[in-house]
C-alpha cells in the first residue's frame, strides 16, 4: 500500500472514531435550548456532553501518546488500546 493510501486509511479511521461523539455533542446543543425547562433532560444531556467531550479528548491523547511512543500513526483502533 502506498504511503498516501495508508494515510487516507488512518485518517478515515480517526475521523470515524471521533465522529459519533462530536455528532452527539452537536445534537444535544441543538436540542437543549428547546428543552431547557425539562430538568431531567438537561441534566442527562449535560452528562452526555461531558462524557462525549471527554471521550474525544481521551482519543486524541491516545493518538498523541501512540505517535510519541511509536513514531507513526496507528493502523487500527486496537493499536491504541495496547
């Protein structure tokens, strides 16, 4: 596989893994103003927003740690979990 194809694969993997939590953040931020009087929903949403934001930060930290340790990008998600 050529280097540009490998990079495309890796970037596709990374974008896929962070897309779900970012989409969740976006959804909650759009819905919250409409449901601001629903305390249970607001509380649950804020917890989900915090969890999703933390998961993106942790994922980025894992990638940075992997880069520093291995000197290259991971080729799959399992490499980040080692």
